[in-house]
């Protein structure tokens, strides 16, 4: 049987209706703002307290309510940060991302949207889509992945889900927000290419490439500075890139307390300050309009962008909505189970320890089995409607007589002789030992970064002690980001269960018992040691600067480039069945991405095991002999596929120009360098059995315009360029280099003379080729003066 699956929509060059907000609301907003005084406009641009905007009663404009996100609703009751309405706590972003299932992300978004409607919330503050630059990032538990393509598509689906229920989202944190240390005062200093290829790409996918209905109503600017400018007042980010290049027309909200200079922020494109600062910043806006520092037309436009979304939000609000808490709990369990990654499941004596065989007796060890860590701490902390734990769920599935429990260690991972001895005794009485470990709250939270990637020493000690007395030890991990596993070779099975949400206990029980066949894949690289990671040892940036010296090489891009063997690679995850990748076909072996549209890639996949299962088919693209330094290969498509035992399917991907492009520093835009590209497909970034090579051409590729900073050699390859190049060399007195060698003269030279000549020529040529044009007037002694250089630049500009 053959099915067709489409990879997530990736047609960046296709121009869609560029609006997040329908035209009628924009027109109504403009008409309303035209009736507002400067004072009223300034009032609207700062919140009314922490969780709502102001309204303008005399014009019938009601306030708009916002609440965190992202993995459940945190509608705060009362003042401050504490106490929120009961809401379903879904797995946090790494668990959702590990499903690689966009349909599931859409379902989670829709559930969240329904809960927001029921609580009178107009905008959910999420999702958070920053890149996991280092495993130490304190908010990694809240972010999807180290890869922008996976992140962008999961976020798009989530946004579609929420907004399909008539509730807005706020895509955060824009941009380059990757560390918690001094998060309001540290500048993320990143080069232009890395910024676009890694740190902005997920935002671009969710904003510029999504269907209009999936574009977030709002974008949240981040706390940090980007290359020395506060993100909340970064005109290039908030206007040039977001609005002018990506066509965004929702509103930008500051992160809470992220405004630095309010007037500069308004001018840069920041619409709403949160929380409200009362008269403090409002007066600054009013004064700036009076003093001429802020154009009244700019204020009106910034206000109208916000008002348009307020009108949209009220239009879509459904008063009196309810939601089915039971169904949402069940969904949370389903997502939790699908995000669980089976990292290891060794085969011995013809079988594997997981799934648990019928009738086995298990020892369940560790406090997390009873009191799980199922979400992170900080602004995303949800007040769950209920919480399940793996111990009780296993008892329910296996029977109380099949489950022995020992505490092993406490919630902070602290153990002692007596607890270890008790755990060892429990293990000896069981067929399989399930030991629950992971990161305690004190290790991982918004507000601070991790200092290392180790588990608590007590947990490591406990695992080692159990592995010493039992051959069937399964480690179950609850953590929001990668951890080190010094005992990896001493246990036969490891299950990564993330911060699995309120139903995470049931999800773990489902996977351990085989009720659910695991299909999660890592959305981040697990390193062996911290020293193996690209941002070490300069993470976190201190003294106000985080220098992103590793460029685009984070996560698997780093490992592949530097041939580092991680503990578990990006995209890795096992199943209780097996999959064979048997064939790959490209629709062409040569394609001009500028004129011939897209390239179709088809692969054949077979479930070669004995159970129904799901596989995440991953497609990576790399250039064989790249002309620019770029990652060995990058994820460009993925598809989640379900197959019955023995069943085969065809998975189809569509690749377009952008899938082969890099961000060009001369053009300040995406560009394709023609060449041979290799497309590889498989089940993990390190297991890509299918490969096909395609010649990529880009006939309309433009070249950066020449400037006074261009090099002499940049004339070459342009119409008329050879003559201009020759003129430069002549002017420099190096015209002899243009004359082909005379074979007779060469024949008369001794080897030493020839060597000396060639050495001299090479040096002289490099000297001329790599000389910026602005140096020519002086270096040619005026032979080729400024006027001539300007004339050449004009000639080559056309
Ligand atoms: C966080 C945001 C959050 C906001 C409101 C900030 O501290 O960085 O992610 O949405 O608070 O709680």
C-alpha cells in the first residue's frame, strides 16, 4: 500500500496574503484612533496593571486580557504572580516538540484556546520559540528545540490551534533570548548570518510563511539587547525585518518590564508596554509628541495596530464558553506519551527489557515516581486540574501485587545509605527495576541558568547501586533539557519523559507497558559532557555581553561540523518496532530553483517489525563542496507516519529555493550558490541511510552591488568586469600579472628562479585581488582617482 504524506508547508518564497489581522479590523481601528486624543493613545500603549490593556469607554473600546502560556493557561487570580485558575498542564515545549507531530501541536493549541475562551482571556502569551543555544539555558524547558525548522513548524501548528478557537497568541521572545543570567541587561552579540539562519528563522516561518490565520496576533519583544540595542526598541528587528520584510501587521508587546526607553520603543515599532507603568511612560509619549520627538502620525499608526487586534479579539470572544477538563487531561496524556523518547532499549537473550512483559514484577524507585516534576517554574507555571503519577498508573495497569515501591531519593535527588539499601532490596525482589530520576525544581527554572548538566549526585549514586545488583534497570528521566548520563552503558534501557504535564505519569505507564509504542525523537542534542557543547565555556555571557562566537554551529550543526559524537543525537528515538528506509527518488537530478519551482523527494519506508508504530521521517539538505562555510546538513522537512506491522508507505517532501539557500552577507538576503546538494533521509540526524544528489542552479541569482568596500576581484564574473579588473591591476603597476606566462621564458629559468617568480606573482595577485576599491586612488598614486572609482561603481550598478 502506498500513502502520500506532505512535509510541513515550506514554501517561503510563495507570497501569501501578508495579513495577520483582517482588513476590516484594521480599517475600524484607524477610524477609532482618528477620534482619540494623544493622551488616549498614550494611555492605550501601556497596560492597565499586569494582565490587561486599557480601554476607551467613550469610544466603546473594551480592554483586552492576556495570560501566560505556553503549555497551559496561567490566568492569574488576584495580584502579582501567584495563584491562577485551574487549567490543563500539557507537556512543556521539549515534550511537545519531541512528538514531531504538527497535528498534535494543533490539538494542544486548540485545547488551550478553549480554556482561554472559558476564562475570558483574549491572548495567550506563547509559544516561546527561542533556540536552545546551550543546554544550560534556564528556559530550555520552555523552548522547543535547537533547530529553527522543527521549532517553526511546531509553533505554527500550535498558533493555528489556539487562534482557530478565536484566541490570539503572542510569539515570544523576539529575539535571540537564550540565557537567563542578567537577562534584562545582556546583549546577544550575533553576526548577521547566524541571526537570520538560526535565531530568526523559526519566527520567520511562523510569521511570514504561515497561512494568514496561523500568524500570531502578537509578538513579544525579548528582555535582552541584540547587538547592543534593547530588543524592545530595536528598529531593525521590529520594523525593518518584522513588518517591512515579513509583512507583519499584528502588534508587538514588550516582555514584562522589558521597556527601556519608551519613546524609542514606540518609534522602533513596539506597540504595548506590559505591565503598565501608569503615568510614568505615558507622560513621556505625550511630551515627545508635543516636543516633536515623536511624530503624531507614528503614534497613531502604532496605536491603530494594537487597537485592530483588540477589536479582533473581542469579535472572536465567546462569552460563556466551557471546556471538557477530562478530555483535555486525556489529550495531555496522549501528547505526553507521544513525546516520550526511548533513548535506549538493549536487546539481550533475544528480547528487550521494554515494553514490560506480561506478569513481570517491577520495583518503582525514586520520589519522582510518586511526586513527579511535570512542569517548570516561573511565568509558565500552571495550576493543574489534576496530576497523575507513574507509580499509581503502573499499579492501575499492572496490578498492585506487581509493583513494589522504594523512595530511593527525595525530590531534590538526595539519598543516603538507608534509602539506597532499601531500594537495592526492592530491586532484588523484582524482575525489572524502574528508577525515576531527573532535574529537581532547584536545578531548572525561568530566571536562572543551569550551572552544569549533571543529575543530582544522589540520583547517579542510586542508579549505579541498582545497576550493580540488577541487569534489568530502566532509567526514566523527567527533565526539561539535556542531562549527562555517566551510567549510560550500565543500564539496558533509558526513557526520556521530559516535563510531561499533568498526565505525564499515565503517559510514562503507557509507554513502559507498551500500550503506546514510543515514537518521540530528540528535539535537541544530548551531549556526553558540557565541555562538548559549542557555547562552552563562554555561557552564560557576562558583563553585559553574550558573544555568539560559535556562529550557526549549535546542536547537531556543531556535532556534524566538528565530528563530535554526542551521547544521543538530534532526531534520535527508538520504537518497539523497526523501520526500514528502502528507496529514495528525486523528481529531477538537476533543477533551477529560480525558474523550475520545486523538487519532489519521495522515500519508501517499511515497518519491518511486529507492532504498529509511528516513525518521524527526517530530511536533511547539505551542500557537497560549499562555497560559503555552512553546516554539513540541515533539517529541511519531517513527517510523522503511522504504519501497521509489515506495511510500507511513500513519504513525499517538496523542496524549494529556500531549502538550498543561505543568508548572504553581500545581499543581506537569502541566496542560493549553484552546486551539488545532497539530500539525506532517515530516522535521526546521525542515521540517514537514504541519499540522493541533485545539481542545483539558480539562474536569477543576483550578486551584491559593488561598493567602495568591494574588492578588486569582485569585478570578475560581471559583464564588463574583466576590463575593469585589468584597469585596476594596471593602475597598481601590476599589469604584468595579466600577461600569460611565456613558455620559452619559463623553460630558460632554473627551478629556483621559477619558484621565486611564482611565489612573487601569487603574493602580488593576492595583494591586488583583495584590495578594497577605496584604497585604489592612493595606491595607484592617483592614476585611478576617486572620480574614476565612482564612475565604475555607477557603471556596475546598472
Ligand atoms: C516572561 C514572559 C512572560 C511574562 C508574563 C516574563 O517574565 O519572560 O515569558 O510571558 O513574564 O508573565
